[in-house]
């Protein structure tokens, strides 16, 4: 897995190239924490990804759902079609608290409509 980072004003674009395997879990978690907590408009481009391990898939899902709760959604592009349901299914959207990165954010009780990813 290789990560290319570009910044344009308040947009941070992370392009991932190669398979995302369990050995990349720590790097992926650091990238997602930065995207969720440190960038105004995070974009994650998965154009070069063919395979994602189950642990990394769970991290992507948790980060995406947390970003929705924080009202700063990670924009994910070119997600391989077979992973769409697992990444964008936010079962925890109706719960009061979402945990990511050992931080807790309270929900305002409002939920938004998800637009599909490409």
C-alpha cells in the first residue's frame, strides 16, 4: 500500500495505491485519524485498491461513520464496488455515541441522508 497526499486550500486528498492488507492497519488508522480529526474536507481516493482486509475494512467503515457524526464526512471515491455496502453501512448512526481513536463524540440526535459513493 502506498499513500499519496495532496492539499488544496482546506481539502486533503489521500490516494491509496495497492492492496490494503492487515500489515497496513496501523498506517491506515493513522491516515484515517488525520482525515477525521485534522482536515476540513478529507477525500480518500481508492482508485488503485483491489483488495481490502477485513480489519482495514472495519477501520474504513468506523472512520466514515464517525466522520458523518462529526458533520465532516470523508469523501471516498473509486471504492471497489464489492466493498461499498461494508464501508458505507453506518448501523451506529442511530446510537448516541460513536467511538473512534479512543475519543468519544456525542450525537446531536440528528441523522442525515447518505448520498451514495461512486
